[in-house]
């Protein structure tokens, strides 16, 4: 009788240890997944903020160049900082479709705000709105990335 009680106690303890190990592994994986998701979301919102900052700085810089036939030194530094921040934050985004859209928007924004020729502002506006819609889709997704299903509802600019 004592041996059956001992066996039951050993089995119960073994099961408890196994359950604790499995729970710890599952919790560890879940926490790692949550950290990855939070990092993806943060990278996307940082890239949106950097794009907005770059857009504003490009506009101020372009206006300064057109009005005074040369950029202000402080604006030149601000533009360099804004471009650097944009490049760094974009490099952290793990969604290749969003990164491509951000890069396309940046080219359109540079053309709109820095070109000496008249450029259609709607092209840059369309890309800016598309980038933000794409970022919003990624932020709403469970993976922190835009998915084909979410992207299918969005139309990229031409």
C-alpha cells in the first residue's frame, strides 16, 4: 500500500513538473511573440512620424529655396536630420510592402517640394495617404504587418 502511495506521489509530482515546464515554454514563446509584435508596431509608428517630419521639413526647405534663392543653414541641417531619421526608422520596418511605399513616397515628396519645375502635388499626396493607409492596415493586423488581404482593399497610386 505504501508503494502505491509513493508511486502516485511520484507520478503526481512528475506531471506537475511537466505541466510547469510546458507552461513556462508556452509563456516564453508568447512573450517573445508579443515583444516582436510591439517592436513591429513601434517601428511603423516611428516611420509614420519620421515621414510626417520629413514632409514638413521638405516643404519648409523648398519654400526657403524658392523665396531666397538658397536654403537657410538651419533648414539644411533640419532636412539632413529629417532624412536621416526617416532612413533609420524605415530600415526598422519589417513589412517590405510598406518599406517600398515609404521609399516611393519619399521620392514623390522630394520631387514635389524640391523640384524647380512645377510638379503635380496630388502624386505626393496620394502616396502619403497610401503609406498611411498601409501603415494603418499593418497596425490593425495581428502580425504587425500588412497582409495581402488587408492590402487588397487599398489601391496604390499610379
